C-alpha cells in the first residue's frame, strides 16, 4: 500500500499563525465610512488593516485620552 502524501494547506497554516500571533477586533463604522477609509489607506499605500493600526498606534503614542 502506498501512503498518501498530505498536501500543504496554506489557508489552514495562515489561520493558525494569525490565531497564535494576533488578537482580532471587530470594527464597526457608519455606512459609507468604510469606503472612505479604504480610499485613504490606498492613497497612503497601505492596507485598511495597516492604516487603522497606524492611526490607533499614533493616537496611543500621542497620549490622547479622548
């Protein structure tokens, strides 16, 4: 009998990596704002995720409380 060689499952690997290394936050924005955020992110040469993370990081570093 020939053993079946398991194929590498890229999606499963990525999901496992993300689950181990990152926390997820579900973000809700008013209708239409998602498109505006996406446009700004593209103009900055970033993904929406990168753009939002940078905005949060910048605000946290500035010490803003509100």
